């Protein structure tokens, strides 16, 4: 009896993580930090955890836009993604704005930027100093320049390097679907 009880305790320790409730999926990516931003907190991910987002096992189409607050073309195209976010709000489309801003910009510049522009899409930070480590895993042809956008639905992927307009976003969204 005692051995069975200990096995159950050990199993519970193996399949749970600190900070997770029993109802949460342990395969969900875990941020290394949360930047408090009112109702729109910003999760910070290292590559190992972020990469889990790139392999969805559902019928939602994910649009990952890699950008930074200091990148003029990135800032110029954000309203296009916000328009898509609103237009497709009733469909299985999720836009994730992946900030590549440096750490000392997160708590002030990034949060001020998101708030002042009323960004409604999900904003996260990819905090990985060695970009060579992960850029090729996004797309083999990516030079590393931003803005860049990855469209993912199950095993289908489309990638675009450079600034996009609404029509281009919709065209790649349709292509990946």
C-alpha cells in the first residue's frame, strides 16, 4: 500500500511543473519572465520554449511577426497586422507579434509602445542573444532582417522577409490554409 502511494506521488512530481495547475497542459511553453503591462502582460521566451509555439497541433493558423520597436518598417506594418487581427477575430487565426527588442527596452519602451498604439494582438518577446541559433529553424532562407513573418498551420508553413501590406498577409494566410 505504501509503495503504491509513493509511486503516485513520484508520478505526480514527474508530470507537473511548479506554478502549473493540474488542468494546465505541461507541453505549453513556459515563459522565463512576465513583463507586467496592465491587462496585456508580455511573456518572454527563450528559444526552446518559443519553438513549441511553432508546432501547433490544432486547426488554428498562427501568424508570427518578428519585429522591434526601433525598426521603422516593422512599426509601419503593425497596423496591417492589427487590421487582420480584427478582421479575422471570429476565425481560427492568431497573430503573435514577436518582439526582438533588447532586454533593457522591455519594461519601458516596449510596454509604452504597445500601450500608446493600443495593440490588441498578442505581444511576446523572444529573448535569445544568439540569433544564429534559431533563425534557420524559422526559415532556411531568412537573412535575419526584420520585419519577417511566419505563417503556420499544422505542417504547412509560409515565410516572408520584409514589410507586408494587408493584401500580402491575406494572400499568405490563404496559401497556408
